[in-house]
């Protein structure tokens, strides 16, 4: 969700002071990196899952405040739209049976939350993009009450100077004559709320961050092809993972003229492989003006000189409004401070076991890529990694990805032949139990063999219902109802029928 911000107007002085404070934070961060004061211990993993709320008719339920009151658990928080909430999972070591333990804890927590949500008239849907959302759900009145969201909305449109244009050409449904298209104008950032994701966190030593970030960037396209779960928006069949282009467009602060000049977008893959985590924070401060220039009273350099751990509040605030698909995180805990890599490309769902399988594949493969004697990114252009992301988001299992020594390859062939053994080796290096590795990587293998992600299942289910005579909105609602039932049954999506 990001740090809370009180409703206010920002002055030119606020922006000037904030820029200087960000630079002070950067200087303090550079000192801390040089002094090697960061916590480095057992690798820690964490997770955030964004959820949608639906009513009994499978329409969006604008009820997050009511639902959160009913759940009454600090692990659950608001998100941008009134039809969103988020669960934050406590970090834990990556070893032994910790992934399976996390699955059990998540299942217990989400079942309890769903039971309480139902008592208040809503249900939880863990899905990358709620298929029953329509353009009327993007009106300003459906923003969550937290002032941060309205401020962010104001600041993005102030920077842009005009309404946001959404323009996405879809992928043909099976049997369709042509692709569908979304072309509309919006005066809020609420389309961003349609993008519900899983965010995977990994605590790493600062000196290991660059190799892990580069590895995560190289893997992003493969992750999306395997886990695509966002094929429908506003009644249209669009990309297999429509979250990717929608998020890029819905928070774009640039009018067309700045796009034409090559000004960098706020939702950003990046533009180069890195050698230090500092590269990313420095790029953020150099290229992106502040959206929420809220200044604290802390002098980070003075705090550091006095032996305290600085908050680096301005750096963290600014970092939270530059939406990298793999984002660096500086955080404090238990009086110390650490570095995390936040992976943001995955959609929510379909089931809890699918989510943990995606996590296991990611953590294991990134570890193997980061530890390789010859770095993958020394054999692959950065542009190829970015193109892989968009190709996978568009076509899912039908996409073609570039991989060194292989060339153009389907995601499933790449995973089955090359990456699953790497994922297994990486998890083994973390000390993950053999049975746990076999369970979750077996789900990834099954998904590849069946060529069925959440997106494939959704598209096939809607096509089947339309062929049976239902119109699109009815087909989407019935499909979502079946989806929520199967999601709660807990089997992996490649085994689902319709």
C-alpha cells in the first residue's frame, strides 16, 4: 500500500526541499553501503497478495472498509480501489519446509478472512484482474478512503496535464474472427486498481543485490508466461496478462509529447543491467520528479553520524512512486536495516498452491542464475529481457521468448528443458526439503505440459459459455463464479475443468 499521507496541497518549496532530502538520503545510503552495516543473515522471504472483493452476483463489491472491519486483522490493509484489499505475510527464512508452511498459514488466514467477508456481504477473489469490472467502476468515487490514493491521483494528473488514454489490442479468443480492443479515456488512476498482483520479497546482502536483480529481470518474461491470469477487462478479451500494459498506461504521467521525446515512464522495466543497488535508487532520484513530496524532520546524515539507523523516509517515499517490475527496498527492522528485492510481475491467483509454486520457481531460479559462473546478463541484451516480458504478457504459452544459447523458444520448452532443473538446484542451495521442491516445481511442470495457466482457463471457460449461447457479461460472471469455487477448493489451475 505504501506509507500513509495526510491530505494536503504541495508547494514549490515542498518539492525543492524534498529533492534535497532525497539527495541527503542517497548520501546516507552510500555511506551505509560503504560501511557494510546492513543485516546479512539467513535469506528471508515475504509476500503481499492483493485481493478483489465481489458480491454474490460476482460484480465488484465496493466494500473494503466494511470488509476490513469484519476481518479485524492488521495483516490486511486497503488498496487503491474500494474493491481491493491486501494481505501482508510476515517474513520467514527460506529453508526446509518454509514454503509449505507458508501455504498452510496463507490458507488458514484467507479462509478466515473470506468467512468474515461473507458475513458482511462480500467474497474474496484472488485473480489478476477482476473480469466483471466495467468502465463505470473507474469513477473517482470508488477510490479508497485513504488520503494517499486521492493525493496520488491528483499528482499524476497534475503532472500529465490531461486525461489518461487506455489503448490495448487483445489476442484473439479461440475460434474468434478478430482480436478485441479496449480504447477509452479515464480521468482517474482507478484502472490501476484492476491490476491485482502477488509481490515476492527476498532479503539479500547488498553486495548480492545486483546479481539477484539482474536475474529477476531476465526471468520476468518467463514468470508472466507461466502465471498469466488477467485476460479480461471491461468486457474485452485482451492480453493473457493485461496487468502489464494496463499498469503501464494507467499511471503514465507523460503526455504524448513527452513520450515522443523518450522521457522515461513511471512504470518502468529499466534500461540496463546494474552493478549495485545504488544504481536503482540513484536513477529514481535523477529521472523522476516527486509525486508525493512529503518531508520528514529527520536529518539522515546526522542520524547516521550519531550512530542511529536512519529512516530514509524521503528516499522510501520516492521509491514507492516509481513502479519498477523488480524494485529495490530499503527497510528497518528490530533496530537494524536491510535490503530487499521486490518482484512485482506476478498476478494474484489462481489458487494458493499455484501462488506458492510460482514463488518456489522464482526463488529457486533466481538463486541459480545469480550464482552462475557466467552471468546470463553477460549473454543477453537488456532490451531482449524487456521484450520477453511484453511478449509473454501478450501471448502467454503461445509467446516466443529469447534465451541465450537457445534463441527463440516457447516458455514451456524453456522451463521444462532448462529452468526447472535450475529452480530445483537453487532451492536446494537454500536448504529447501526435497519433498517441498518436488511438490511445487511439479505444479510448474504440470502447468507447462498442460499449457494451462489461469488466463488460458478463463479464456476457454468464457468461450465455452458463449458457444452455449450466453452473452459476454453473463459468461464472465458465471466463469468468475466457477473460478472462485475452484480457487477455494485449492487444486492447481492446470487440473481445473469447466
